[in-house]
């Protein structure tokens, strides 16, 4: 089993390496791939130094699986070239997510749709993954009618430059700005670029990707995405209206029985999800479960997850594990 990580020197690439090691992923050869300026750089994996190689060199090696986290333009250019030599690409960018010929996969929800012919598989957006993880089991039972979601997203979702901006501001240093405003002691209602409809791309990802993953275009979704000064972990306030009524105890039971979900919802002990506790973990944490008293069949919930792990690297690795376990590569 030959595996390539394209974008190995980036934030998500680093976490992918960590996740592969932690999960003892079954590989015989690991190719670490990055841009020309990083070629020759050494990265340690399982105590062994591995030299970074270029994308063309990696394609010549014909890996079985390539985990991509190198941005949309890189993926659009190079993922098909890997696929041409027989590699199955699992891509973290937004490049292929809404392509009707490509599967958009959260393993716990829809990995069973994958076949051997799927040579480019899309990994959803981080904020979408944690939301659909919490909503998929409820959709099966009660059928979602409408979702109103507000996100509170970590600077790590923007990348290394944004993390450095926040750290510089905390320590009073001047440096490069990833955002148009300071992020320390601030909240910026601007994730990704604005579109013609007044929403950001990040907000529209929550709309379009949710409908695709849950395979239901009738679900109405409206989103507001906000960047906050946390280093790891996205939080979401979700208000979900169902077609059918629900029982809170049954909701807890359904979520408790879902792989990858941890309920933290004890008001007596002030137990609820927070990014500082989700950071570094693979589960999606759900709490503040309560009925919306302002209209029927509507639930409020608070959902938190590590955006670099389940929101990116871990979900990608889980897809690769599914492919291997089911002899699809």
C-alpha cells in the first residue's frame, strides 16, 4: 500500500501525518509531496525522516491513494493526473465537492456509496462535516425541514498565517495580516469571500454540501459564519426544524448510538462542548440540547469539533481506511 500526502508541509498535511501514525494506517510506503520550494525538506514519520518530493515525481510513483490538502487550484490541475495512473484521490479542497460526478463523503453517513470507479473523492468542508454528523441520525428519524446555523470558527481554518496573526496580536508584535481586521479580542463575520447573494462561500458550503451529503435537496439551510480568536476547533449553534415531532430523550439516545458523536450535556455540572476540549480529538461533541419553544418540531443544539481533525485530516483518513477495508483500492 503506497500512500501520498499532497500538501504534506501544510497545517492539515501535518495533522494527516499525525492521524495516520495514531491510527496505525496500513501503508508500506509514504510519499510526502509539496510545492517545488519544499522539495528535499525532511519530515519525520514514525521516527523516520522522509524527503519531500514534487507532484510529478509522486505521479510517476503511482501511489494507491493520494490524500490531497493543497488547495483547490492544485487539486483541479493534479488530481485528474493522479487518477489517470490509477491512484484514488481523496481531496480536502472545495474543488470537487459540488461536481455531480464526484462523491462527497462523511464515512459514518455515506461511505457505502463508494465504488472502485470513484477515483476522485471529495472531503466536505470542516464546518459541514461536524454539522451533518450531528444531524444525519436525526434526519433519518424526523426528516429535516430547515436548518439555521451560526458558526464560530477557529483561525486555524484559515491557515498558518491566521494562527500567526492571532499569536502576534496576543504578544503585541507586528506581522502579516491574514484578515482585514485584528482577530484577537474580536469576532469577524467574514469567512472566505463574499458572493453576489451577500453570503460568503463558507456559508454557501453549509447550504449546498449539507443537501448533497444527506441526499435531500428539499432541506432549507441558512448560515452565518464568524471567525473567532480560538486556535483549534469550530463551534456551531444549530436550530433545526423537523417535519415530524421528536422527544428529547430519544434525540439523546440516537446521538449516543452514533459512532463519532460524544454528548456533553449536563447542565448541573456545566458540561457542554467547547473548542478547548475538542481540540486534538476526533469526535464531534454535541450539547445544549433543548426544544425551541417559539415554533413546533424545532431543536436547538451546540456542536463543536476539531476542524483540522474530523473537519479535515481524520475524515480523509477514515475514507482511505474504508476503501482499504472494502477492497476498493
